[in-house]
C-alpha cells in the first residue's frame, strides 16, 4: 500500500511541476503564432505543449494527471519545450522515475561522515557546517554557531536550515536579503524532495512550514528547484557588522546526501575583517571555557 501511495504522490508532483512550468511559458516564447484569441489560462495550454512535443493531447493530459508514464525521449522534448534548466531537467527525470545512479531506498537517520567531521574540525577560522538530507544541520564548528545561531541550544529535530530561515526571527533579521535566501532554500528543499520522494520527514517539514508560513507555501507552489552548490549573501551580524560572504558546498564523495558548507570573504574586505573579529571572539570564548555561541552586541 505504501508503495502505491508513494507512486501516486510522485505522479501528482510530476503533474504539478509540468503545470507550473508551462504556466511560465508564453505562446510567443514557444514560437506559436498569435491568434488574437483571449487566453483563459496563464502560459501554454495542454494542447500547445502536446503539439510542440509531438504527442497527442490525450497523452499529455494523462501525463499531467498521473495516469501515464513518459518515456525518456518525451521527457527530453518536454524539457526543451518548457525551457528547463539543468537542475529542473534532472528533477523532471527523477519525478518520472527515469533517474540514473543510486537506487531509491527508504532512508534512515543520518550521521555526519567522519571525513567531513575531520575537515570541519580543521576550519577554525571559517564558518562551516555539515548539511544532510532536507538541509538538516548534522554538525557545525564554533565559527558557524557564532555567525548564525547557537545550534546546540536547539532540539535536534529543529536543526534544519530551511526551518530556521522561515521560523526563527533572529535568522530572518540576520539575512539582509532574506527573501532571496528563503526562495533559494525552498528551491533546494524542492530538489531534495525530488531526490527522495519517499522521505516522510521531508513531507512533515513541508507540511509544518506550509501551515506556519504563507511565504513558504506560496514559493513551494512555484515548483522552482536548485542544488546546494555556491552563492553569496549579506548578513547583518550583531558583533561583526555587515558581512558580504561567499558560500560553497563540498559534497561528500561517499555520500552525496552530505555537504560541507563554508562561508568565506575576499581578503582585504570589511567582511574578511569581520570574520577575523568573529574568530577572535570565538577563540576567547573557548579559552574562557564557556559554551555560549551568541555574540554580544557591539560595545558590550
């Protein structure tokens, strides 16, 4: 029964993804002639997608409704017509059950890999943490705790990056461009959901955030996807000031579901100086033997 339920959920997700993507393509962008007729739907109609993919409208309709499986050539054509990027194309194939590589299996609890933990321990002047499935925070170094939040004070089930971004007011205040950060974390979680559609904790997380955050619910419905790779962000830190940081993720070679994420700054910039201040404060805290990771406000 659970296998049938998972298959049905994946089919529904595939249909919702296709509907969301065709809604974002105009007939002009697709190269279709403008008939002048008023359009009742946003973006491409089902019959227009079917025409461009060279399949019947009934075939495409059944595909969106989860009553038909698509072949790899049809998926390739859909990716081209809907102008999917590399991440969206991979997501489409995974939802259709055409992914390559690791077989799907029920996932157990994650523990950080020893190799990543050793790397983490070496990064004494660089904020870093280990993220797992659904962007769970598996481990962190003192600099990451000083930069972001005291992860040790959180219940283990609440140590999730997406959850903190949407439900922790301090994290929202910390991010100068919170909306951009929040949207990107939703897209990363959507990618994770496609990779592990059977994961019950992902479903629980999405359900909780959908109930508690209008913004999450709205952006989740956009069906945008992105991988955890690299980017930049500006943080307004109470001790180190405004920090323009670059972040990058190193994926574990023996476990692609674990990532070592670091935050760095260009040498000679105010952000680089700010991280040095944060490192000095962290080292002082370690020498004093205290365990708090909440930096004092400037002047204290």
